[in-house]
């Protein structure tokens, strides 16, 4: 839950700083927003199914891999600069 909270806070700060239109101009920001929203849905489903494990949100968890790939792309681009 910690990383989801950190990424959600990052997204909220970016939206507050850039504004909604400024944030939406960058497709990577939209991709990050999608991943954050899916992570939040994953957390909600996980908490909701603690009592009744009828749903396995494994598909939503795999989306976190894309977030890691995004961070690796950013760090490799900075290393080249």
C-alpha cells in the first residue's frame, strides 16, 4: 500500500502543480494516472475481498510492472543525458 500511496500523492501533486490540462498534455502522465487508478482499484478490491475471497485481482497487480518499466525508462534516459 505504501507505493500506491506514494504514486497517488505524486500524481496529485503533479495535477495540482500543472493543472489538469497541463498534466494531460504528457502521455506518460496519463499512463501514470491509469496505473495509479488501477492500483487504487486493486487495493480496494483486496480490502473488500478480505472477508470473502471470491475475486483474485492478479490482473490488476500485473499492471504494476508497467510502472516499474516506466521508472526504469526515466532513469536510463537521465543516465544518457
